[in-house]
């Protein structure tokens, strides 16, 4: 999963910052997706105001018992009849299949790994630097990418302004992550400027830094930035079996089913209150009051956990209903303070995976069904227009000319207005905001989906037969459809260079996407043909 960071534009008229400076900016989660040269942000906890429910909306809300507090846990059926997942007692194995790495989307910060002269690829393109490596998995952050080899080694590329690559040297081509000699990595989690890796022995290594809404938060009490991987001492004596990353926070799952969170907690994504004047307290991990957890997930500024009874818990930023809660559960509030059960998914099957973007969330069930909720302006929920017309809440904001900035490419009729930051294409224009409050099934999903990954405003899915699909915001070519076009339902990712191959892993970043493909046609990807493409 992952989330792009863009600069805070408290003064919208100020010219955009350079691409290099962008990763140094504060963490501000209410951004509008746009081309990298014209980013914008607003207040971290700005609510999606004036959203109006559709006429049929009330019928879509499940009947749940009333609760006395926002953070109270709703009454749920007895777990006796539920099939329980076994506790995770060991770290995951690396995927067995390896393949060639292909990239597409925006590469102005080097996130494609093709060098500083390659600023975009509209279709999947081979990353020849890693041709000799047996890559089995890829993970994308906002502006950087990490590949894992069969030997448990890491290669990184992209923006390294805050040391998210964990190494020195050239940023725009893959390089071996340093300081992990003798450590076999089985999983990686990438945020905006933070990266974490899980070893085969259950130890966590971290590098980079965390950011807050007013600038850099730091890596720890002792260091502002960690330039190379270091063993995360607070959990050094704990066996960790899973890690996930939001924009600026990390969650870890232990072999005992316990969850620890740390990083930036300004939007309650850590599941605990963080006092603003003591926000560095979030850099120390604390255990959440959750038991028997078997899966974790994150969006940019919100978090998820699945327990052994199959219940989905959520907390954090909820300004576009990305937590999927009813009003009774606190779904009408900007922030969900403590872990709360998402009752709308009760009885719909077992959850295989849950993840999110900046303001939206996608849940994959074991039977291949998918559910989306949260912000839906650019098709990021994968819902067809008929479904959107039925379930989406709509609101409009009028923005005066004095409070506008340069428009994003392709947004001829749109405006983003949240507090002091906005964009508009006319002296006064209207943004039509769309958000889906409740988990809603994707009717046009592909069959047999086995993996999903979510970027800032776009999504990728992989089916059992090795086909990749994409949907959501398309202006940066991160959908691989060759056009600057949003896709409201999943469409197949195609390209001559992956023709006949089988996708075995994928990653969605802030503005780019990455595939690992096996059995590709070597003739189509020979050096001569690649060089001329």
C-alpha cells in the first residue's frame, strides 16, 4: 500500500515546491490527487462537509444496537459458531514465485527506478537493473519502492530525501539496502518517508522518519532521521509476525495476537490519544487493547485489525467515512478514537485482506468478493456508476477566486476547498465530493482475486491466474491503461512487454505502480527492444 505526501499549501497562491522539496513537507492527509508539479493539501482533519445522503441511503445501514459512546464496541453475535483462525505463531514465508519487475506511472522523483530522465511510463515497462535478481515481492511507498529477493535481500529506489531508501548512492536506480548483512527479510512496509522490514526471526528493522502536520516529527527520541536500517529496540525482545505502514505510522502484530502502534498519531491512527504538545510520545510503541488479532491493515491515516473471530476493527481519520462505520458506531465523526468493530461486514464472509488509501478503503474476502468505502471522487472504490448513484453521498463547495490556486491537469470542472487550501479552474467553481459511508460490494470485480494493493487514490488487484487489474485515479498513468483517464471499475492491466506473463506480485504507490511478472517473453523485453520503446 501506499500514500503520497504533498506539500502543505497554507498560502495557495504560492508556486508549487520542487519535486525534491516535496518529501520534506508536513504530513497533511486531506490532499487532492494531482500531477506532482501542482500538489495541494489542507487541514489534516478537515471533514468532508455538506455531504448529502441518497434517498435510499437509510435502507443500506445495517440494524445495530445503540452504543453509549463513540468508542464503544457494538454488540456482536456469539462467536461460538464462527470458524476461528489460528493465531499467527511465526513469521510469513516469502512468495515462491519470482519474476521480472515492471513499472508504470509517474517517475519524476525516481520512483520508477529508470533514471532521472524517465519521468513517466504509460504501460508496464521492464526494470532491467534487477534482471539478474530473483524478485519475489515489491512494496511501494508514496514516492519510493522496495523489492524483496528470494534470498531475503532488499533493493530500493525513489525519493531518498528523508532516507526512506535505507542506503546511500543513486536514488533513481535500484540499489541494495544497507546494514542488513546476514538478515533474511520476509516482509516490508513502506510509508511516506518511513520504511520497515520484518526478518525471518520476527525482528523489526526501521529507517527513514515520520512526519506530522507541521513538519518532521522524527524517527525516535534520539534521532530525527535514521539513514540505514536499525533493529527497532522497543520490540527487540518480541516476536513480530506482521508489519504494516500508513503514511506516517506503523503497526506490528506479535505471535500472541497483540498489536503495537507507533509513529505520528495526530489523527488517532495509533488507536490512542496523542496530546499535540507531546506528539513525539507517539514514537514509542504502545499495545492496543485488542486481543487475538490475526491480520492488520492501514490506510494513509487510519488503521484496521481482524481478530480470530473474523471481526474487522478500525480507528483513525474518518473524514470521508473511510472507517466504514454506522452513525451508531461513530461513523459520523471526523476521527474514530479507539478500535471499533465494523458491523456492516458481519456475516459476509471471512476477510482475506484489508487496506486503504488516503481517504478510502478496500476489503478483500476469502471468496474473492471486494467491498469499498470512503472517498469516491475518482473511482477509487471500484463501484460502477449505477451503484455510485445509489449509495454515494454528494456535497458541493463554492470557492471564490481569491482562494484558488493552479488547477490540476484534467480537472476542468473541479475544485478542492478545505479551510485555507483549495484549487479551482474558474474564478468561482464547484467541487462535487463523493463518499460512500458503508462497505459496498464491487459488482464489476474480476473473478478469483487473491491479492489487492492500494495506493493514494488508485488500486491494483491480482487474480489467481496471474492477471492484474487497476482502477481509480488515472492522471499519473498509474493504472497502466496508457491514458490519463480515471477508471471507475477494475480494468485489466495490459501491455506488450507483459504479454503472456503471469503477475505474481504487485504494489501501488502514490503515483506509480509495480508488478512482478514471471514467464514473460524475453524477446519482447530484450535490451534492444526496451531501449527503443
